[in-house]
């Protein structure tokens, strides 16, 4: 994250060299008046992504790649450029699913049995001896789950010695820790080994364990509209993946994900076409359709590694806008509203328009930390999700019934138009949201 990625450095230079600016203010004004959200495009994208032929867009199936290739064509037709490093708008990467192989754990000269061991994998084989990693002790009067959770979230390799007094509860930790782990192939996480034995911080140990890794290819769909400011980015994003095939209910086995999140993805495509029709923006605009949000946010995690977060001015992450908010139509809510001035800027820009942007009405759901905005928010970016769906009462969320027929197409169109209008001060460089404090962002 120390500097701008080579892809966007090269992009910025190409913009300066190649982009022909609008010659006169009158011409620019004419382009802006001509641009509008393409209603037919929105309907087509939602209907195509949520069709049975897309198989529910599970990221780890051919249907996920089919959706990505379709969206790449839509990005091209919208007038976006494919960034350097992308393969025709496809930003290819992979994850690995890790499974524990064979090995042994010896503590204080005693080799432990398999039912006394559990481990969370970090990305590679484990080969530790005394002094290599910290040793944390859970005594007979301590609470194992609290300690183990804290260590697992700490981000460093560790050996946790759990007193044999907790033998009865150790089984649940074994079940949790022995599950396969999925990680970005470009990342190495922290490994944590749990050992049911009596010990102390100065215990000796020798631990070796192999890891089996299976590579799984994925692809984000990415595009760019070069602006005059080549080092200031505004990102419009949504995840295009969904749940895929599930256990059939009344003969339907496809979770089509029309609202979640074909609606948000269609918004990104429509906004791309809208801004491209307006000519060269002041700030450079990035557009991304992320994969694998439903299984850990791997698409946005990979994408964020390609950027210098300090240069990302704002992130408009669009999630589930196919249904009116509980408070009524012409309203969208913003997650993490109080984390930056992003929401206030949108409110000011939409004043008098008849459409409102309000704080997330579901704080107990912790939605700010449950979507693709999280990765960049943890890096300080004013990265927020915009939604309209009454998530607490929606009968179709993650259900087979999330079909195109359940969507309010006119509401969706009004919402996209409102986002386009409210984003204008940020896109034009007249407003810059305050940064998010990463310390206030939960995992």
C-alpha cells in the first residue's frame, strides 16, 4: 500500500498524454445535459444476471465466470477503459483452500494425540520450535473461547496451551479450527495452534504440520474513466456474485440474487455509461464488480491491494437497491454514516431533489462491516455501502424468491439517478469526504 500501483501510475500518464479535453464550457454543459441513466440498460443487466442461465452466480463455479465475462462486455460498451494489468476488464486472481495434512505436536517432550490438537492455518506448512512463536496459556480458571478468539484475530502466529481442565469444551474448538480455510493466494495469514495440555509460557515445543492447498481462480470486473486528476480516485462498486445452487424448494434450486446484488451491479454499469457520456471527469473514476463477496469478500480484498488507499477519495458501494426502504420511497440509507462526512455531502448535494440519503437504520446488523466497503474502510477510505432494502423484514434475502419479479424497477432507477446526482460534488472535485478512522471499524 506504500505507493500507487504500476497499473494506475501508467494509467495516469496515459491519461495526460492521450485524453482530449472538452474544448469549451458550452460543449461540456451539453454533454452533461445529454447524459442520463439508461433505464433499458438497468433492466437488461438485472434480468441477465438474475436469469436461470447464470446459475445463481456462485463465484466458484463456471456460472460466476460467465457473469464476469458478460459484465466485461457491458463495461466495454459503457465506454470504460480496461486498466493496465486487467485482461479485457477481468482482474484475475485466485484463492487457496487450505486443509490440515499430517504432522505432530510435541509440548514439554510429550507428543499430543490428534484429539488434543486443533489449528487454524495461515497459508503454508508449520515448522516451529521453542522460541519461534508466542505461547499463550489458558489456565483452568480462564475462559478458553475468549482467549482463542482474541489470539485468532491478533494477526500473528501463536501456540495456545489450553489446560486439560477444559477437555469437555475443547471439542467445539476442534470442530471450529479443523475446518478448511480459504485465503487469497497472494496473502499469508497467521497460524494458530491449540494444544490441550498443561503448560506455561516457558514451555518447550516442536510443531510440524503440512498443509494441502487447492488453487481456485476468480475474477473481478474492473474499468476506469480517466479524469484530469490522475492521482485522485472515486470508486463505484458492487458485488456480482450470489449463492448459486442450493437445496431445491418446490423444484427451484437456483438462488438468482436479483436484489442481492444484481441490482447494485446494474447500478454500477449504468453509472459507468452515465459518467462516460458526460466527458472527462475531474477526478478519475473507477468501476468494479467484485466477486466472492458472499464467501468472505475476496474480490474487494484483492482489488484494494492494487490501489494506494490514500488516493481513493471515496467509495460508493451499492448493495440491494431493488426495493424501497421501510420509511418509504425516494430514500436510501448509508452504512457507517457517522464514520466520515460522506453521507453529509450526499445529503447536501441531493437537497431539494425529493430524494433523501439517511443513516443506516439497522445499526445492530453491523452492516458497515459486512460488505465490500470494509477492506478500504480499514485503510481509512470513506468507503460506505448504499442500500434501500428493509433488511430486517425482507422475505427474499438469501432465498430462492429473490427474483426479478420482486424488484421495483422504477424505485431502482430513481435511486441510481439520485446516486449520480449526489456524487457530483465528489466526482467534480468540489467536495472531499473526511477519512474513516480505522480504529473505529470492527472486523
